[in-house]
C-alpha cells in the first residue's frame, strides 16, 4: 500500500498516525490493521507532545474533531522532586501548524514526494547499481513507503517490448524493529550470503518475491525487494527481472542508503522485560497495584496498566521511542491537547510535563527526550496522589539511553 493510496478501511489507522505525526508504513493492509489494533490500546495521548511516532487512540482524535468542550479541570502545580523544588519553566500552549485544530487526514503532496532528497538518493543508488544503462528502472520517484523509523519507495521496472510492469522496492529502516513484515524465522525460509564491505545479507524468497536485507555497521537495515508484478500499478507482470541476489546484496550494503536523523547510529534495542520490571519498581508506590493490559517488545518497549490505590483508579503507561523518530520540537505544547506545560530541570537534564485536556483523557504526561530514546510516563486521568517524582526517576534512568 503506498502513502498516497490509503484505502477506506484504513481511515481509522490514518487518524491515529495523524495524531502522532506518523507516515503510514510500507506494509500489507492486513498487517497494518493488526498493528493498529494493538497500538490503539497503547496510549490515548500523542507521544512527546505530539511529535514522537507513538499512536493515539481513534477516540482521542474523534474527541478533538467533534468539538466537545473541556469541563472544569483543576491543574496541579509543580511538584517538588527532592528537598528543594526543581527549576520549572512554563511553556505557553501554542496553536501549532494546524491552528489548534486537528485537520482531516490528507495525503502528502506528490510534488513533495517527487522532490524528496532521501527518496531521490535511494532511487539514484538503485539506478546506478541495478540499471546503469537506464533501460528499466523508473526515472523519478512516484510514491513514499515509510513510518515507524523507516523510509523507502517502490520503483517501476519495465522491459523493452513488454506491456507488463515489475517493481523494485527499497526500505531503509532504523534497525529491524521498523520492519514489521520481515519474517525470516517466522514463516520464511532465509539464507545468508556475503554483501560486501564485510557485511552479511539475509535472502528470502516467498510468493514470487525476492527480498534481500543487509544490516549496516551503524544499525541501519536496508531491504531491497524485487517482484515481477507491480501490483499497485499493473495487472500484467514482466517476463523477468534479471537482478541476481549477489547484486541486490551489494546494493543494499551501499552506505548512501541511510537515514540522516541517525547519523550517530541506531541505538540498541531496550529489553522489554527490564523496561516492564523497572517501571513497576519505580512507578508503583506502597499500597498501589497495577494490572498490565498491553505490552510492547524490545524494538518498541511500552507497558499499559490499570492502576489503583484502592480508592482512585486510572491508566498508567510507560513507553520509549527512538529519538531519531522525533519530528519537530520534542517538547511542543499544543493547545489542542494540553491545558498547561512545564519543563522541569531534573539533575542535568530537562523533563517535559504536559497537563492534558479532559477530552484527550486528562491527567498528565512526563517525557525526557534523551540522546537515544524519548521515554514517557502517562497518568490518565490524574490518579490520586501519584507523584511526578516517580516519573522523573523513571524517564531519566540511564538504562534507557544506551549508546551504539
């Protein structure tokens, strides 16, 4: 499914991505919907003030769109995190690029896609290596396949004298976690071959498609897929695409196939079990209980739990997203979502705290955008006397900032 071909039944997921500033990923529709159902429960708020790729629930988007007003809602003042109160800087809520209104989902402008420097660099690398005479591969970018820390495009492949159309697709991902549809060891039979530059490629052949994946030294993973039929654009396949797996592997190893936002490399994945355990130790106080409802995985660590102290109840969520996936200002205070925002000085770093409007779920979220991961704690709604100091301790834990 291409970025500019969102189908009717994907509107729900598209709204979720809109709330979190995501582009739709390049995965089959069935996988896309399955992931949407999982993430719909993950959080009812946008991540890192609406700039991290973490999905909000459809009900949240609907609440913004249907014009419901906010009921009176007391906003707690700054909370001390130790013997002395930390330095606190208030942020005035802003309208943001949408003027304070969540607009209907719109597809990315085709002119922006055609002129995108990353997508054109990918096309040029593939043309140079796979079609040096310029006889087969499309001359310009016509679509974008991206989301969840990956970017890529599908390029048409034609053979002289044939009416059919094949496809060569390139996907550049921040680690394996961004490749939801890579299934070596889970249904595909794969093998390893040399890829050049001392790297190794995984080769998979399935359903008439050949895919080659190479992990670069900095953790970037490049996948090149070849299909005799460009299903989005044609019903007639080409007779063949003469690209050997060795050539595909060397091409996938080309260092120009990169993600500029990961110049320092892709950080190692966090351990979901450790993330879960430490969250319970730090965030849950004496006399309180949490019952886990949903969890993530090492590539996308998060926990959602129902919290209670025997009297008050709420939802407690803690999650982490690669900082390289941030788009725009990580501590943006959007008026459409927040009643008030603050930046707290905690030791040597700053932590964002946003007090959320009732129609977005109420409560608050605390986020530290570190060098490797943006770590967030969400309390929804305000749960009893749940203290910010617990969230500060958790989000600034150095274990969540591993260096490559």
